[in-house]
């Protein structure tokens, strides 16, 4: 196993955006949305959900992991869970998820969910390994409210 790297987990701040965006662009298969994932979109998300999103900062001071986490008063939701490739399998992902779950619990939220592409083997292995339940009794429905919110997938 690779040498354990040091990292710090803390609440996401608006000023983290450039580092988070740089990280997102390195994650294969990520779909980045032109409006929701813009600096303004993330600022709006953080203003509505203060203190529940998280970053991991690596030894060189850069953002090496991030999760957007919020809730609607009833259910929590995680978006864009990611760790830079050279920091994977060191517990960063799990530590960030635990941060988010504790932040949601502190706000009296009792359940949290997320969406993973079925083809995302690494992501699905991660959620299974850290004890999340894959629902097989549900269909996921959505409806686009703004066609300008274009998704670009990283290769
Ligand atoms: C998924 C992801 C966030 C995991 O981050 P991570 O920091 O490597 O995860 P952790 O080190 O906390 O892993 C916790 C456990 O999950 C499981 N796991 C993580 N990655 C795995 C992999 N590639 N294959 C199999 N199991 C894996 C292991 O059981 C691991 O514990 P172990 O290393 O002691 O065996 C990271 O791989 C990533 O950014 N992937 C690309 C983006 C993505 O797919 N995000 C999820 C979207 S739904």
C-alpha cells in the first residue's frame, strides 16, 4: 500500500471554489453543469446550506477532495463526491462522508441519499464498502427546468 498521506478535513468555504473546480476537472466521468457548478451556483448552494459541504486539503495546501452536501429540511443529499487520484484509498472519501453525515445529523436530518451512475464501478464499490444501501426498489425520476444548465462530461 502507498505511504499514508496527510490531509485535513474542513467545511467548504466560498473561497475554495477555484481549487474545487480544478479538482472536478481531473475526475473522469464527472458531469459538470454550466450553471449549478459555476462559482455563482456553488456560492448559492453554500449560502442555502452553510456548514454541511466539505473539502479535504492535502499536504501541499491544495483541495484534494470535496463533497457538496445539503438538505431540504427533510433529506440530505450528496453531490460531486470526489478525491484526487493520488490521494485515493487513504480514507479521504470516507472521512469526508462522515463529516457530511455528522453535519446533517446536527441539523436533525435523519436520512441522506445520492445518485451514482450504475456504470461507476469505483463509486459503487465505495458506497457499498462504507455501508450505504443500494436501493433496488426505486426508479429515479427528474425533469429539467432550465435547458441552459448544460452538462459537460469529463473524459
Ligand atoms: C469514490 C471515491 C470518492 C472514494 O474515495 P477514497 O478516498 O479513495 O475512498 P476511501 O479511501 O475512503 O475508501 C473507503 C473504502 O471504500 C472502498 N473503496 C474505495 N475505492 C475503491 C475501489 N477503487 N475499489 C474497491 N473498493 C474501493 C474500500 O473498501 C475502501 O476501504 P479500504 O481502502 O480500506 O479497502 C474516489 O474513488 C473518487 O473520487 N472516485 C471518482 C469520483 C466518483 O466516482 N465519485 C463517486 C460518485 S457516486
